[in-house]
């Protein structure tokens, strides 16, 4: 299993108890977890799938 490190808090997190996520990276994977409940589980995606998701978000394909 790939170790996920380099966790970063979303720039959209405001620190006032709102919806906050962190994204971390491993060799070939990306992890996403709740900043307020780091031990509550991590969603893990292949790096290529995460990149495709981000591209779709940036292209405003959701909504």
C-alpha cells in the first residue's frame, strides 16, 4: 500500500468549523480526508483519475 504524505488543507477552508478537506499524495495515489476527523477514513484515488477529476472541476463540468 502506498503511503500518503504531504497533506495540504484546501485553500477554501476557512478555519471556522466549515467543510474542510485535506489532500495528500503518494507515489501513484492521492488521498482526501476530513480535516476535522483525520482518523475517520481517507478516500484514495489513482493520480491519473484525480487529475481527470480536477480538470473536470476546473472546466466547470459539474453543477
